[in-house]
């Protein structure tokens, strides 16, 4: 037995584990299905599990065609190729979004035209879109922030009058709805993300959703390195060859297997995430009201996807103080997007302070709370207690 003097006594107190912002989720059958994919001897793209994922998305959402991709970024780049985006073309998108939304189009020569967001949902401000449309506008790209739908009726009406296609960046919004209709089913094209931070994930992954059937055949070609390989495997041609520009946008069938196991339990996953979101909302409502903090706003005509829960603090200083306060308690709570129009690259396209005032304001005040499928009740109670112990000075 080892004796310890009072000065060297080992404390029996243990530091509580860190509650991370995100932990990637694995469904019970994920690894079983990945083993099956290996046993199928078809681990590259478009194997049996990829086809199951395609069928699931098409049946659940009612889209004309769904194609898994290696990322949402690649799905967006496919949209740029399918729309023929090139040098001199302009795209309209929110400044408050991830860089992939703009990069996929700028890579092909497009000029971004940054639009501000609404103060309530932080989505593309439909009232500001029309004045940004010009003769060079080739696409409008609404982003369904936090899985809450943009005002798609207004956006589609404006786009229709001007003959401009809509591409929905639905990275946050799988199974969210706008006026009873699934997000990702309004625009000619839409994209999904299955990054590890999303409700459904395979580490890195995405999907292209095709609502305008005229894009379906070419999308297969673009996704298969510009070849008609998919038609060959269906027996529609006796050999395949290079017929268009494209790249390799197919994920491994092992990743599709991992993802499909989550699709099979999609209702259960969404139920869990709804419980987490609702717990935060109910537990923090009074505290937020008393401290001038705003919680997420979900319009009555929207059914959200339960992707994230954020707080809008009164000031940037308050936001940073709360991040530090929670960090000291072992709770990770990051901010989110910085305004694209004020980034180094955004300024090269003419972005300047004051162009998107709502974006500039909310990006300085927004904080996200831990949100993932495996959050326990004890974890939630710790996060809530940590927030409630913070007071705005």
C-alpha cells in the first residue's frame, strides 16, 4: 500500500468530461453494412448501398433523381457545371453561409453577388433579391440556415419572372419543410450534406437532388468523370466513353453503407434531435428573455430539421464572454459563419462593410450550443446549467 502525506494526497474529485460541440453519430447497423459492402466486392461508387440511398431520398422527398456525392461542396460544383456557369456570370447568394456555397461557382468563373439575410430566420432576405438581379445573373442560391426554410414562395416567384434557376443549398435542412413541402424540392437543383456535423452523416458526403428532369441524364455523366458509364452498366450502351466535362464525384459504397443505416432509422434520429432542441428552447426561454438574448425563430409555416440550436447575444463582447464561461465549465460552444463579403476573397469581388448589415451584426453575436444525437440528459442539464449561470452585465 502506498501512503500519501496530506500534501501529496490524491484528490478523489474528477474533472467532468468535456462536452464537445459535435460528435459524429453511427447507427447500430453502420458497421454491419460496411462489412457487407466489403463482402459485396463493390466498395467503389454506385454499389448496392449507394443505390439504396438514392432510392430512399427519391422516395422520401419525391425528387426526380438523387445522386450521392463525395460532399455537399461537390454537389454544388455539379450544379455549376449543369447550369453552364462560366466567366462573367453572376450568382446571388447570402453572405451568411459556408464558403462552399460560393466556392463551387467561383471555381468556374462566376462572380458572387452577396445578399443580406432576414433578421428573424437568418435566411436569404427575399425582399432584397430582386434588386440584385441583372442580365448576368445565372442562379439564385438560397441557404436554409439551421434547417429552417427560406421564403421559397417569394424566391421562386421572383426567379420565375426573371428566368433564373434556383439552387437550394440544403446542407442543414434534410426533412425540414416549408408550407408542408420538403426543403430541397423547390429549386431546379438542390444539395445535401452528410458531413460529420449533420443530422445524417458518413464523415464526408453529400447529395445532388434533381427536381428538373432535364438535368438528370447529364448529371449522371458529369458525376462519372464526363463519361456515359452509368448507361453502360444499365446495358443502355455497349461501351462507355468520354462525352462531356465532369469529375469523380462518387463516394465509396462503404460510406453509403454507413449512411444508409442512419436513413433506416431517420424517424428515430429526428425524434431525438427534436427532443434536444425542445429541451434547450424550454429551459432557456426565461433566461434569454431576462438577458436580452434571442433564441431561434421558427415561422409557423416552417417545420424545421432540428439541425442546430443557437443563441444571439446582445453584443459581440457578451458572445465572447459566454463562450469563455462555458469553456471553463468544459462545454464547447463555437460561433458560426463570418460574412463572406468581408473576407479577404470577398473583398476582391467588391465586398465592403455595410453591404449586408444584418449579416455583419448577427455573425458577431451568434453562438451555437452542443447538438448531436448522442447527447445525454446529463449532458443537456450541464449545458443548460452552464448557460443559466451566466448573466449579461
